[in-house]
C-alpha cells in the first residue's frame, strides 16, 4: 500500500482534537494505530471535557480516552498562559471566525509547543491556513495513511478502520484524501456515508 500522509517523515508530537479522538476510537483499532505511530500523541484537557459531556447520553468515548491515557498511548496536556491567550482569542468573536473548545485548545497548544495539530473540520483548517500558516496540520486520515500504520495493518484492516470511522465517528475527509479513501472503500460504500461530500455520494 502506498502512503499518502503528510505525517510521514515527521517525528513532531501530534495534538488530536475531539473529532480526531472520536474517529480513532471509532476505527476499532485505536491501540494498533497509536502503537504504530512514531509521534507522541497528545490530547488537551478541553477535549476530555467535551467527551465527558457525552457520558450522560451513553457515549463511551470519554472512557476509551481514559483507557488510552492510562496505557500511555496518549498524554493529556494543559494550556500554559500564552496558549490560553490564543485559545481565548479562538473561542471569542463572530461564529464565522470562532471554534469550539477542543479545536481551539488543540491549535493553541500546537502553536505553543511546536507540534502538529490534528483537526478534521474544514472550518478549523480554514482558520489555520488564514491565521496560522506556519502551523502544520493533519487529519485522522493522515494517521490511517501513515506509512508505519499501513505497514502494521493489513489492507482489509485499514479498510475496516476507515469504514468504522466513517460510520461510527462520522469522519470528515478533506478534499485531498477523497480519491484515495473512495478507491479503498469503493464507490458503492462511499455513497452510504453522510459525512462524505454530496459529490462523492452522487457519483
């Protein structure tokens, strides 16, 4: 399997926002994926708080994150004073230019600590490209397409992980990864997932 991940060759820490944590857990292969990555995986405490809100609705992502942290596969981190200033700026203002707590804290931490921000949502990626062009970003798909992860998983397991993330996690796929994802899972199955663009589902 050929790798198409912007993470290949980089050993900087990666900071995963809420949607990425949900998607990795949804794959059903979180431990194998994280064990294969050469990067240290960090999660800001605001992401844990967002996941905690789901406990009352019967969601188990918060418990799964706790287990990953207890096993040492991820490290929970907090914001220092300077990162908190960036975070506050990102959660304040008009809806067009503001982000949720998890995304904002993820970006703020990554900016302060020379890390890669893992974000799936287009709005967060747009704000990063406009305001923080120096910040390297990646997505859940970049984790799955990392050369080490592909070497660790069989192609069938990779396809299963993608399908689970799309179905259970409602994973967003950024435009530059769409062709590869559809090629792997097949156009018929791609039509089933509302999180994929309408152009893919109508193809």
